[in-house]
C-alpha cells in the first residue's frame, strides 16, 4: 500500500469531473485515491454526519476545526475500506444490488409494523435520513458478503466453543452481582428549544471522549477535554451498585463488558453515554441456556470482525492508496 500525505485545501479545490464511473461525478476536493478512484471531502463530511448523527454543517465544522489529523484520517480510512470492499465484490461478481437494499429496508420496516412515513420519522428521531440508513445497510451487507466469500469457515462456531466462551465471560452474566462504573453522561433535554443543537453537540463530544479514552486518557481527563464542546457533561464514579438496579440501557451495555472494558458511545432518550466497568463483586453464575443464542451471535460477530480485518489487510497490501491530508 502506498500512502502519501499532502496538504490540500479540500473545500477550495477546483471542481473536476470523474470519468471512472458510468455517470459524471462532481469531485469537490480529493482527499484520497483508492486504485485511482477518488474520495472527496464532501463524502468524508457526509460520512461524519451520518456516523455521528449530526447535521452536515456541524460535521463540516468538526472536520475543519479538528487539530488531530489522526481523527480525520480515521474517517477517511473508513471510506477507503468501503471502496476496497465494493470493488472486490464487483470483481467477484457479488456486488450488492439496490434491490437487495430495498428488500432489507422493507423487511426492517415491516418487522416493526410501521408505515413508510412512520419509519422515516423514527429514523429522523435517531438523527439519520432514509438514504443514509440505506448506505448503512449496504455497508453491513457488503461486509457480510465479503466475509462469506473469503472466510466463511473461519467464522463458524460450535456449541462447545460457545460454552467455552460463556465460561471465559462468566462475570458478565452473574446474577445479582454488584458493579462499579465510571460514566460520562451527556444530557439532552428533549423539551428544550435547542434540543436538536444539544443532541448534535452531545454526539460530537461523546465521540471525542471515546477517541481520547481509546488513546489512553482517563475518564476524568476525557471529561476535561470535551467540556469546551459540551459544558453539561457529567462524570460519575459511584460505589458498587447491583446491575439489575441500573437503567435498562446501561444494563445492556454493562452485560457486554468485562471488568476493565469500556463501552462504545451509545444514545438513550436522556442523552449520550460512555461507560467503563471498573470492577464486579458477588453474584451467582448465570444460566448458559438463557444466553446461548445471544452468545453464539456475539462470538460469530467477533470472528467476523477478525476475518474482515484480515481481508482488509490483504486488500490494502495490493492496493494503491494515496491519502491527502
């Protein structure tokens, strides 16, 4: 893989027309070339908007004000990955058709017994448009398709392996256990006249906090770092509480984590959260049969993630990737 870092004025770059696709495509500032296929600044901005559930204008400001080039590079690399996967599927004759996306979206809508208008309204409440949701579904389907095509046997699991996984993760399923958490909470008042702005800023801040913690900062340091973005952020480090006494949304995340692990950012009706399980104590062993199906899916997902990462590494080794930042 070849990577070249160059300084460019993404927004002010001259407009070009790409002839690499069937229809002319406006190129508004190229930030990367993947086997000569361009990725533009507006595509990165749109990806940030969709990924964080914030308006495009806020995504634009976030990218332009970000001083850490590594944060911007992560968004660009996600688009690089999508181009590599899409092109590989096309080469294998397994590209995901729009009709497949139609069917997947329709299946989700019908499963929730919603009209098209109700479904669009629900997505809007989550800060996502229907076209953005379709792109998210496409990416999930493309990831699954390429793993099945190249690493199918590697992601299959047996009941014996699931039992072993249950024993290794036993602390997560203790009944009546007490848990100590560190939590960053970004409250959003739904009735506030500026609720939409609050929600956008909360999503930006919780992602910034997650990035900081991933880089080795403590929760206290992350709180201080994002307070300028979201002054209402709250840091909590309470004593031990029974898992079942937590809010349902927090229980769900806590049961995914072993002691010492941190959740990804997640949203609730009250705002955004980031939490870490500091320690657990007490409790009695859980019932394997009650979590067998969920653990089978979880273990399969973990293996799929590993397989997908290996596939991307292989694709990148043979690709020409020119990132301009």
